């Protein structure tokens, strides 16, 4: 990666790991939320909107056969003072992030914005 940053991963406890760090599938789910927030941040700058304090809670669900991500739930908690017209633009921007487009269509994505 261009940043030179590194992070530690571990297999989950139910798949021969110690569960002491993000699993590779955790990073995918977190990457989706991160990508969506990043794209919203870029759009917010264009709109002169402040997203300070925005956060996301992510829950990943696994299927057994074959072992894979079956569903990603993301709850976005956004600043309360964003105009409704900007909320619509920001939500559309979020759903256009590259990670969203890169995930297999069989992965169910439940994305909720709390404004």
C-alpha cells in the first residue's frame, strides 16, 4: 500500500484462530463502512457540510457452506444538523463507493443512516 501502514489479522476462534485481531472478513466489512464514510466526507467537503462525529457500527454475518460473508449490517450515526437535501446526496455518494461495487452481489448489505 502507498501508505506503508500495516495491521495484524487473526483467524476467528471458530476457524482455528485466537480471535485476537480483526479477521480478514472483518476487514472487508469494516472496509465497506470506511469507504462509505470516506466518500461521504469527500462529498461533504464539496457541499461545505461538516460530518465531524459521524460513526458507523458494523456487524458481519457468516454463512457456513461455503464459509463466506453472507450479510453486512452497517448503522451510520450522522450529525443531526445536516439539511435533508444534503442527507440524500450523501447517502447516494456513500452507496457509490468502490468497495460497495466490489463486493459479490450475493452479500446482503443492510445500510441504515441515522440523522
